[in-house]
C-alpha cells in the first residue's frame, strides 16, 4: 500500500472572499467537530486588495465560528503563499471549494486550489460549490467511500481514509469502477483488477491494520459516471480518491475521473495527488 495514514489536528478553511468558497465552511466545521480537531480560517491578501477590509471579513467569520483566523499578505502568488503556510503546519487538513463548472480541471477547481492539490503532498478536503450545503449547519459525516482503480497508485488515499474512518468510528467503503471491456486498461492496472478478489484483499488488509468494518462493491460502466451514481444523494458521505492528473487534459483513469467526480459526485471529496514526477 502506498502512503502512510496520519490524522489531522486542525481543519484550515481557505477563503478568498467569495460566497463560493464560503460553502465549504459547514463541511469543514462538521469534520473538525467530529474529529475533535480545531478550525481555522485563512485568507491570502492579494496584490491591490484592502488589507484592513480583508481582516474585518476574516475576523467576522472568526467571531461567528469561534475559531482562529489569519490573513497573510501575498508574496509571489496566492497559491505559493498558501502552500507555504500549509507546509509549515503538516498536521493541518486544508479545506477548499472549487471555483467553476467546466469539464477541464483547471477552470473547474481554480488555479489556486489546483496548485495546492498538486503540490501540497497530502490530502485536501474539497467541495464543488454548486452541490454545497445551505446555511451554517455543520456537516455530519457518516461514511467514507474510497474509489480505487486496481493500481497501487490509487491506493495512496487509503491510509488517510482509514485513519479518519477509525477516528470518527465510521464504516469505510471501497468501490472499484470497471470500464467496459472494449475500453483500454492502463498498463499499471493489476491483472486481477477484473476479479472481486482485489477489493476483498484491500478490505481485509484495512480491517486488520485499522480495526475497521470495511465494505466493498464492484461497479460497472464508465468509471466517473459509475462512481458519481454510487455516491450521489448519500447523506453524510465523503468520497476519497487519489488523482494522478498532471495536466488539465490528461486522460489517466483516475486523472480525468477525479476531475469529473469533484464536479458531479454531489458530495465533498478527500483527494490526494501523486507527486508530479510519479503522475505520468
């Protein structure tokens, strides 16, 4: 299994002043409360912005949520400034909302969020705002559904997903979407991907290592569509997956699939990107 599971101690909501970004707040708050983690609001002050006005905005959220808040002056660009803050606190889980509805990864997520996902080196909690939660009621997390594709790289998210499920006393579900037989299978996919035994072995390993109750299910059809159909409408569900997308138009199985799932699944996503040198 790739990666090492490590629980977060703080959820950091990265705001940009838009109502789209604010839709992540109920989800981040709910996850933090369930995990007995603290909550923090952070806002990078971009060039040309009124720093005092931004600080008043952030302070208003701090007072409302009774949490820590911070404004940081941009250095070179927003993404690199935010990454610097997050790298300095390795036990933080960043929470961001996406910025659009395009099918392409960069317009979909926005350059700042995309830069964080690709370069941070640990999972990011992300939400497509058009499926966001109304109001300020905290999100109640009920299940984690980890999407695999049969490759070792797709399992990178499993240690973290299992650690969160164990800490929050949730069941963990594993799903594997098998494309139609005429679709070409990437060469890194294991030969036993077409057998139920692959998910069964992953489930057994996680149960043994983390003391979890792990369920699994094999889906059929186009992977993105199958995964989104499986999780859509699931109250309290969080989708967990690895993305190896390196370019907006990359068509690796869990590159384009991760992009589509963020946009269409209708649930928040815990996503971890492979290092760019390993993403090809």
